[in-house]
C-alpha cells in the first residue's frame, strides 16, 4: 500500500476493519496535495467502538501484568520495524522535516518500551495486626482522548 492508496484506510472496531461512509482529505501542508483520504467516523461507529472497547476491557484487565507489558513491547517493536514508512508518512501528512519525523518515530518506539518496563509498585499505607491497607495501580476502564495531530 502506498501513501496515496486511500482505498485501504479503514477504522478498526472490535478487531475488524470497518469502512466509513465519508472521508476527509489529508493534505500535505508543503504542497497542498492530497496525501490520502482518511475515514470520517460516524457517531454510530464511535459508539460501536467504545462499546467494543468496554466489552474487551475485562479480558485485558485480567491479563497478567507481564503479558500486558509484552503487548506494549510488541507495539514498540512494530513501530521500529516500520520506522522508515512512518517517517515518510509523517513528513507527507504534516510537513514535518524528515529528521524530526525520524526522531519522533524512534522516540515513540523507545517510550512505549520504557512504559512497558515500568513496574507498578504496591504501597502499604497502613499495617496493624489483623489488617493491612495496600494501594495497587490497576486498569480502570476505557479512555477516549483527543491527541495532538502534529506530535
């Protein structure tokens, strides 16, 4: 697939590729050429995606911490394996200089690995005979985020 082959850009909902009924142009800011057409998620598809994430959450939460760490490491490895392709895409869709795109892709792969290597400590905040209070960091649920498009 090339960057201009927009026919393959879809959303992933409940682990399945899903097309949108509408799309919007992704412009190269340097040339104003259309780089791709991105799917424009409908409200119904957004609700479906959130419902699918909520349905998947109990199984994810139940996975041992080491298995979740390994999943993050795999994401970092995938970013690193496709670094050149991703760097070219960042440059085309954002006008970011190639050197900056290289730094961003490598930093993202590194950061995901660094997060995966973190341990989640348990903190004993109170301990007396017959009782103990422990703080544990556990997944709480689905999060939606609007993230910066340029970094």
